[in-house]
C-alpha cells in the first residue's frame, strides 16, 4: 500500500496498468480491457487468462472447448494474473489512475501534453508495484521498495495540495531510459519480462524496453539484454526534470531483440523441465538421469502442435503426458523390449 494509512479494500487492482497489459495481450490488437489473452509461463507452472470480452470463436482456436471444464474456467481462465486484491485503498488507487495512469496513457496514445514529472512517477509506480507483489521475477529489496513508496506517497500529497515538488523530483533515486517500437504488439506477439541484476532493472513490457537505476550518482553500467545493449547505452536518461525522451526502434531491430529473448526463455524452460523429469525419474527409484529418448518423447508429446495452444498449458497435462510415457516404458521393460 502506498499511503500506509487506510485499509486496502480494493479488489482486481492492476499491478501493471491496464493500457500497458492490453497493449500486448489484446487478442485483436484493440488494446481494450477484457480482450486479454495472457499466457503466464514460469519454471514451475503455466497458466492462461482470458478476458470476458474474448469471443467464443477465439476461445475455440485456443482450446478444445468440449474438454474445457468449468473447474479450469473458474480456477485459471477467469483469474487475471496481472491483477491483485487488497493491495490498495480506494484513495491510493484513485491517485494512481488520476495523477499518473490516465494522463500518461493519453500522452502515449495521442500525444496529449503532460507535466514532465508524470512519466517519472508513472514508471516508478509500475516498478514499485511489480516488485512488492513479487510476481514478475524480481524484487528490489526492502530498502529500495520503502524508499520508492515514500517518494510516491509524498508526490501524491504534494500534487493534490499544489505544493512545490522540485525537491521530490531532485532527490528521488529513480532514473530511467526508455526504448519503444510503437505499435509493435498490434501486429506481433508481445510479453513482459524483467531482469534485476547489479542494481539495474531492465524489462521488456509490450512495445517498451525500460531500464532503471536506483541512485543519483552512478552511471548506467553496460548491461547485456538480448541485443538491446547499444540502444540502451545511447538512450537518454530521464529524471522528470524535462520532457521524457524515448528512443524509437524500428520493427526489425525490435524483433531481433524479442527473438533473442524468446530463444533464451525457451532454453530456460527446457532446462527446468528436464530437471523436473530427472527428479521424478530418481524419485521413482531409477539411477541417474531420465534417458534421453524418454525426454525427447516427452517434449514431442507435451508440445505437440496438433494440440491447441491453450490446452498445452493445462496444469494437469504434464502429469498426464509423463504418466503415459512411463507406463509405456515400464511395459516395454516388462516384456524385455
């Protein structure tokens, strides 16, 4: 909670503002709320969220609807993984919307003029929310989180009272660089991924790449980030004292960055699954690692493109596929094959 005063009673609050989420999850590229098709993929589990306005024709392309159970709809598809209950009070949520999210969204969509401080505290609020909820692969640590929360609270109070905010801007330990490939996600697949390393946060969020340093003294160090290094090094540092500067990337350059990340993520996912298969294999009493041929069969079956993509991410599918493969293996051993 930002104010640390009122009770957090709001439900379904967006951790990442909805205009950013729908940028890369809207099934038809409209960017409208409730049109999301969001796949959440991690080392341990996968899930799918579908917005209420996603039509049956789209769902039929993602799932075998005859096998789509009410249990899965209620426990998975209806749960927005980028929203949280009871993290904001009504006042904090209204402040976020009125003072930061709405003006920044209008600025990005149609160039509406905004105060120079709005982008700074908009991105600060997004990063802070992502960190404190711990759902996005990083946490900044208690010291940084508390500092950002205090500056965000002070900013809101000062804006509402029309007080001078020069010192708040001057001393807030949050400087950032921003890259963008405008409208990339209207024609290509987008995603959210964040990496916090060496006190630098770098993330891909739809059409944007954001890099943040949480102090006022250090230079931005060179950071490896899937081919975006040169762009990040050359991008302008923003700190709310002048109009936000965004480095625009063309589609080809951005796609290379996206493709590089996808290859990296696919490798990490495969390594994680192989580790899980080896663990299960050993728990079943076998010595060493699961045989390569069984792993190969598992991956070919689990990621069979004949199975609709939404069904491939069904939480029970891992166990079902593995059980069948192991049963066949045990049977072949029993017959000496």
